[in-house]
C-alpha cells in the first residue's frame, strides 16, 4: 500500500509540474499573442485603407510607442491642474481610478487607425497662415477645453497644424484631439485625427464640407440619413421627434462630430470610442438607433410643451435609470445595417434635404446683402 501511495504521489507531482510548466508557457506567450492579435486587427483595417498608411517595416503605434511624459496624463500634476477643465467635465473620477491603466485601455486606438510608430511630426504654423477667423475660433476653443496656459498652448499647436492640413476647422476637433492627447503624444494624436477626417470608413467625405468644418455638410447629410433610418424603423418615434424638435441635424451633432465627448461619462466613453475606431461611421448610426430604442418611452411621454426636456434627454442629461451605459452598446452591436446602401442613402439626403437647404440659405443671404446696398442716386436723394 505504501508503495502504491508513493507511486500516486509521484504521478501527482509530475502532473503538477506539467501543469505549472504549461501555465508558465502560456503566461510568457500572452504578450506575444496580444501583439499578434493587434497586428492582425491593424492589417485587417489597413487593407481597407489607402496604401499611404501601410508600412510593413513598421509596427502599429500604441501607448508603448511614445514617452508617456509627453502626453497630458503623463504630465506631473495634470489632473490637479485640470480636474475642473471643460474637457474633463464627464470624467467623474474615472481617470483617477484608472491611473496608468488608462494607457492600456487606449493602447490599440492608434493601431486600429493604422498609425505607425513614426507618424508625421507636428509642425509649427506661422502666425497669420490660417486667417483671422480660424485663429480666433481656435483661441476660444482651447479655452473651452483646458484651464492651464501650457496645456492650451500644447493643444493649440496641434489644432493649428490640423487646420492648415485640413483646410478647415471646427470646435469638435478641440475636444476629440484633446481627448486623444490625454494618452497619445502630439504626433500620434494628429495622425489619428488626420485619418478620421480623411478615411471614408470614418468621417471622410467627398462633399463640399466635411464633419470638421464650419458648415459641416457631411454631418448634415448623415443626420438626414439617420432620420430616414429612424422613419423606417420606428415611424411613431420619428413623427414624435420631428414634431417636437425637428431632424437629428438639430440635436445629434454631439453624437457624431464630437464622438459623445462631454455627453457620456468617461467610463462609458472609452469603450464607445473603441467601438467607433473599430467599426467606423457605422457605429455612429447603430449607436444612435440603439439610443432611440433605449429612450423611446421617455421621449414620447414628454409633452410637446416641454421641448427643453426633450433636448435634455437627447443630450443624455438627468436620465436616472435610463442613463446610457454599455448595455446600450450591446443593443447597438445587435443592429444589422448590412442591407443599407449608405452611398445611395447619403446621396438622396444631400440632393433632397441638404442641398435645397443650402441653396435657400444662400439665396436669403444674397437678398439680405442686396437690401444693405446703398446706390449712388439714393445717396444724392438723401442729401
């Protein structure tokens, strides 16, 4: 019996050692497996992107590609200085709780966009290059984003670089770029913004003005496209919202152009942006439709005499138990838009809604200008 016991113990020890060895091998290979998955995801995304973003000799950028001290969160005392900054309005202690893990949560973002370890450096743009109006707006926007002059200047430098590169500028750029710069250096954040603005998978467009421009024609088109999808999916809610507040063009700008920054708590915002970087513009539509489903009851029982409350709901304010959480993301992922021809839907929205509206606005502006003209013979009569 003692011999059998010793034999069993020996087998148990051998089994234990074997398991420990396998666990150790699995642990040591985890990092390599993660790298392989990230590279695969990057190549899958890059296959749909222009070749200019692909360089087989380089690896995808992540938080590991840059010195963390060059990011906003890597600055000593940043959270103490900026805890009350407008950009961090929806932080609610999330960044403090995450600490350095915030870098891990955003590590794949640059790679998903095909940004490499050596993105184009941010150049200083000479004063007067952008024009007085854009310079004025950027100056105001950095004040609406951060509190400390050094952080405003750092953001301003990147925004001026992007405005020159895009040939346009919009306030949403300040929030989105500022958020990226929390965990990415200037060059990586600028490269990410550039791809979002250029790629058709994200916010890129052939329309006269993109998402991030003064007129934002591309957003207006997608807002009308969303309206059409809502009408098809839920005619009752479509009529209700159209009667109370009009089309999504009036209220959905923060969902689309600002990527829900300042609308969602950071704890929910981070996975929201992850979904957007993975799925592109399709995520914006799927999320919006899921939001309609989620808030339908609250929206429809709010009377037409309480328009302010309707807008408040659509801004995700004071929702109580109906607050937007990652549960809404699960509903969004379940929405199938594969049968939607977005090219045709967008063109129809532009031709039938947006272009006529732009033409009416241009006509009214021309009429106003004519009314202000004083002819020389009128001046003589006045004398």
